[in-house]
């Protein structure tokens, strides 16, 4: 057999494989499309037919997960009885789980939110979702139906917090019930559609022993930091994005004695202190009329009237740096905060700049 003949036959075999592969891909796409249609139909049916009692059960703080699953299963079964060949029988558990996530959770990204190996979820428009796992970015199969579907999930995150996002206020910081930090930015600022970034935190707060085992610090450093906190030395934690400033601040704050009154101030509450006497304050954006905004700086000034032993500011970015420094130097020593900077020397220069921004 000549070389030309062998190459021709190989090309023909490759074409055959590609044709079959394309056919299988087409079948998979059709099956997935059918699955999504059934899911949307069931979801719409739940919205249209749900009784006030069922709605109350779903929205109750003390909802019974078993009752919720039974309710959703019943709706799924009714639609599948009317369309018995809509999806394979083996897909039913997945369908029920997906509907439950749509009704109660964050839809397509709910499973990612529950995955403890994922530290960050990045939604770039409705059709692209990345995650950070073990420090590396991965593209996932999760997708939203369209922009309206993604905006519905965003509204579900913001509504309990009393925050909003629209064309007049197209970016917002928020948090989830588990303390995860959320940033949202939508058109016209984002040209690829709504973008949602979720920074997840460990369910079990890291301890100083964890940081020592990770190699973040050694025992001598831990002993030194514990002594600094107990001696009421002011501490500023600096570093880049995702470098572990908030985690380090949480660990350092664990050294504060239980008998002290601590006031924490943040844009979106992230700190999880273990002490008994902790007052948590959170900044508030302006309302629809552009009024009513309460800034970090306002909260720092107010905290001085709350008889704090220590003030912890999640992060200083602008003029609140001056108020924080004044608090540290007027009887509230032992206070803690963080700031973005490349090095300890750079953070001092940035601190000077932030103080000048105070007006």
C-alpha cells in the first residue's frame, strides 16, 4: 500500500470519527436543551401554582429541608408524568437538585458555592463561570440561561441585605449568609454583561496553629504577634489582593482577651471574631435619591462614642485612615486594620496619601 493511499485512508477514518463525534455532540446538546426546557417549565409552574402556605414554607427561616425537597419533587413528578420521555429517568435526582437550587439557592453556581475546594467564583456574563481551586483558575460547565436569569440571582443576593444594583448604581459590594464576600458590576460599566465575584471563606475559621502548619508563620512570629496584641500595640496588616489580609486579621484578633469590647467596621461584614463582646458595623450605600450613604469614615467617628476597647476596621482605603490613626492615638490603642500595599515601606507611603485624601 502506497503512502498516499495510507494517508487517504487515515484521513477518511478521521473524518468518520469526527462525523460520529459531531453527531454525538449534537445529540448531547439536544438532550441538554430538552433538560433545560423541562427545568424551566417546572420552575415556572412552581412560581405560578404555589399556594401561600407553600410560599411561606419555602421562605421561612426555619424551613424543613425534607419538606422543601418533597414539595419540589411533587412538582417535578407532575411535569414528568405529562412528558414521560422528556428526560431519562436517571436524570430525575439531578433535576430535583437543580430546581431546588433555582428556587432556594444561587441557581447554576449553587453547587460551586457548596464545594469547599473552591475559594473564588467568577461569573463573567451569563455564559462563562470560572472558579479558583488550589490557587488555579478553571473554566466550569455552569451557565445561566440568559442575562435576566443572572440578574434574578443577583437580586436574590441583594434583597435580604437591603442593597440594590441598577443603571444608576451599577456596582455594589455585598455578602452571603455564610459570610462570603460578593462584588457585583453590571452594564453599562461592564461590557460583557453582569459580572459576579464571590470570595468564599473557610467554614471553620483558621487558627494560628493552621497558619504555622501552612508555613505562613513560625511559632516565634505567632508568639511575637500575640504579645503585640496583648500589649495593645496598633497593627496594620498589608498585602495584595487575595494575599490573606482578612484571614491574618481574623487570626490576630483571636489574641484579644475576652473581657474587652470590640467594635468592627467594614464595607461588607467579613470578619468572624470568636470573642463574646463584639459589635459589628457595616457601611451603607446611598438610596435611590442619592442620599443616606453611611461611609466607613462615619462609622469610625461613631465608634469612638461607643466605648470601644478596640476598633477593628476591615480595610482603610481613603480618608478614614486619618480617623483610624486619630482613634489609635487617642486612647484606643491596640486597634487593628488592613490596607492594600506591596510592602511595609509602601504601606506607609500609601497611609500618608490616604490621610491627605481626608480633606
